[in-house]
């Protein structure tokens, strides 16, 4: 069985992330979405909330597993889950430099684990978690950028 992990903070998960997951399930038998506990400044959703939101979206999909990604190396998480690949999403050239650096370091640490870069549909290339949060905080319509569970959670979190 070919397994890949897709790590990220997913604060919150967007339709762009979901498109990457869908693409990955065509390539792999199992995709493990790894929701990171993150030290990023001021995440809107707690680690548990993000894990619950992602899990709610994929509860009925047997090809997808959602796990908490505690503070550890991504390659160690991949090894623990017998993953042969780490999935990373690229939206623009600006993402590439950072992602290339991560992939090169991961290859140095674990030459047996491949980094796979996937791009979302061209109609989703501009969607980011930070933009979705900004639009939601200003009362804008985010329904085409996130799953309905995420939209409801954002509205509740922001009191809209």
C-alpha cells in the first residue's frame, strides 16, 4: 500500500487544500492529513479545533486518515506511518523557494521518502487560509473557499 502524508497547519483547511488531497488520493492508496500543532503566531483555531474540522470533512472517506502532528520532524511522522511520500501544495512561485528548501532538507534526512509537489486547480490558486480568515473577519462571503463545516466554524469563532 502506497501511503503519503500531507502535513500542514490548516488554519483553516480551504478548498485549495481539499483539491490537493483529492489529487493525492488518485496517486496514493492512503493519504494521511497531518494537522500540525504549530507555534505560528496567533492561530485562529486551536490544534484540536483544526483536527476536528479536517476530520469532519473526511469522516466517510476510507482513503483518508486525519492525525494530529505533534512537534516532531515530518520525516519521522512519515516513517511512523510507513509513508513513502510527503505531499506539499504549491500555489505560486513564491511558495516554491521555501518548499524546495524543506524538500531538500527532508531528502537529506530521509532519502527514501519523496517530496511530491501538487498544485491546485487554476481556479483555486489564489485561495489561502490567511485570505479566507481576513474575508471572514470582515463579514465577506467565504462559502466558495471552504467546506460548509469550516464556514460555520469561522462564523462562530468570529461572531458573525
